């Protein structure tokens, strides 16, 4: 299993620069063990692996701090204080490593007469475009590598609304491609479908799940937001446990094999393990108190209740067995973050053992923890939001309940604990809360935040509701030691809205990029983030 991705080294950079102009006489003495063309069946594994292990990871690494999941030990100077520049390299990982695999998979599927591979490539390509545009806004789409013609070294970007139309079109075509029965080669014929083992029904539902996600992003666009279309997409998306589109990581594999939250993101150098050692400085030291609050209090009322998932996600402190998180932007010296009611935490808690480690601490950060693209739980929360916004409170509550319980089942929570948790929510006024849009959204978004742990999609939600404390509770605050060269330290309502384009694009394609200063980029809302 550890060698399942050997072929990936053949897939990307060299292939991008191959053209169809090579003469037949150059094709003599071919080495059958080093083919110049790899089949679609053998390209699928690379498209899945790099879309997740390269693009998804790079698009999540800093955003996990923006969304206040993880906290660094020594700040400022970290992502959590919003010190972002053009050194952010999501574009490179997506455009160079991930997406060429998707494009070539599409082309090979067409050439070989196997539309199912076309659908898989288009679904993954749509997910990559969505990841990019939701952090950067306008991106290159039509001028991107197509696997057929020469690369445009100064490509034009397209506005985000056009990008969203392209994503929707890709997914529509993917769904039609999955419906085709005239496939000369089955999806898993080379054991390359490491996600669904050739189950075309699940791939189809993956595409519908993404359609629902991107349609739901338009909640601020009243003329475009269509709850009925979202609900319909959800009905055709994942409809049971075990369908999540996720990447199963391996122990001791390549960098793209192993869960990066466990290993190669700078979390553990393997020699220093004492959290109080000044030289112990992983990228994320521990979980934030804000996330602890999400797992230890209820929405709307903020009444305390310990979620049975908390012990599966993180370990308690060695000093006293309590679950505790740091203040965002303060590091270990800053002590505990604000409590669920918004009151300050214990600033004297500056011993490393007062906090559990981030890496290898539980369900999301163990060595082989899977990294999802999108899950059944997310689909149910999308449906719940769309139903609530269309005044279907009972339908919204039913979808919400399934979203909560499906995530708990996935994490191995016992039936008794699931039922107790749900009974406690009902006792806390849950049904009445769904009679009010803001209160209902508070339940949906907070539970969705828990189930999408470390997924950059959480940042989309936070921006869609303008980082509302009515939604996320009073403990959601901007980081201390905030980047004051860009953000007004005295304006608590000024939040980060987007990322900078990376330096390569800024230098080599300046006309397309425009103003890439942090002052402009970090403060300018994306298209879907404006009313």
C-alpha cells in the first residue's frame, strides 16, 4: 500500500510540456517500464492524491488558523494573526501539481472512450477551482492548461461569478459522464480509485454534493440564491453514512500519503516532545479555546454541555484532565482563550501541559486520519440551511438532526451518548430556536463547524455570515496581536476576507493580478461575499 502512488512522479511537470508535435521516428526503442503516456486508469490515483494531499492541504494549512481551529505556540508572526503576503502558495500547488492530473484524466477518458474517467476528472477539477476561487476570488480558468495546446504564460483571470458558472458546468457534465454506460475501461481497473473503488454511484453523488455546496455559497446573492435547487442537489448527493468523499491516509508513506496534520507540516520534529521546551515549536501547538467552546456549549443559549465528540478530537490537559484551548494570537504566553460566554479565560495557564497537543491528538490529526473533500454531514447541513431560509423549519430541523448524528456515528460515538446529546439539545430549546432564522443558523453553522474540522470550507461559512457572534457565540473574537499594518486594531468588525495571489503570479503576470497588496487583498470581499 505504501507504494500505491509511485506513478505520481510521472504525472505532472514533464507531461505539461509534452506536445503532439513529436515525430513517429522518435518513438523507437520505447521502454515498456517507463511509458510516455499513462492510461486514464493509472492517472486517477494521481488526480485524487494531489487534489487532496497537495491542493486541499495547502489551502487548509493557514486557513485552519484563520478559522480558529489550531493555535501556534509563539506568535505574532503566525497565520492566526493574519500576516499574509504573496508567499501563500495554494495557486502553485493547485495549478502545477493537482489540476494537470485532472485535465489529463479528462482528456484520456475522452480519448479512450471511457466517460466515467472524464466525470472523475471534472469533479476533482471543479473542487480545485472551487478551493482556489473561494480564497482568491478571480482566477485563471479558460486560459489554464488544457493538455492539448501550448501554455499561455500570461493567462487572464476571470471574475468569480464566471468561475462559479464554470464550476457548475463542469459538474453538470461530470454527472452526465457518470451516467454513461459505454465505458471501455472501468474506473477501478488499475486499482486507482482509492476513494470509491469504482463505485460510480458514489462519484455521481460526490458531484451533486459539490453542486449543492457552491449553490449554497450564494446566500448573500438574493437574485441567485435558490433554496429549491440546493435542496434538489442535496437529494441527489450523499444519502447515507459511508459515502464521504475523502482521502484515506497511510502510515509511513510519502508526504502526500500521510496525514499532513500529523506529520510533515512542521508539527513534530521527532526529537523534542516536551511542550514546555522553548525549542518545541510546531506549526500548531494546540487547539483554540474557541473550538473547545464549540464542543462544550450549546448554540444560542451558550449553556455548558460537553459534547461527546470532544474526547475523540482532542486529549485533555495532563495537568488536570480538563479540555482547554489557547487564546487566538497570544500563543502559550497568552493563556486560555475567552470562555463560551465571552468572559476571559485563565491567563495564568501558561504551562504547556495545560493544553493537549494538536498533532496526533485524535480523530482529525492522527497519522492515518482521512481528509475529506466533502461529507454526508455537510450535505445535510447545507440542506438544513436551505430549508430554513425557505421557511421550512421542520424540514430544516430534520436535516440538521441527521447531520449531527451522522457525524457522531462516523466518529464512533455510542448510541446512548448520541441520544443523550440530542435530548439535551431539545431540553435547551432547540425546536423553538428553529423558529427564528438567526437562531436556527447558529445551530447549523456551529455544528457544521465541528463536523468540518480543519476544512477550508469553514472559512466560507464564517464570511457568509460576517463572522457573526449571534451565529458563532460571544467567544468568536479577532486575534490579539492582530496584523495592524493591514487591520484596524480598534475596529472589532473588520475581518479578513481573502488571500493574496502568490508571488510567482504577481511578478510574472502583473496585469492579470492587479493590486496584490495585503491591504487590498485581505480586506476586499469576494463576489459571493457581497450583497
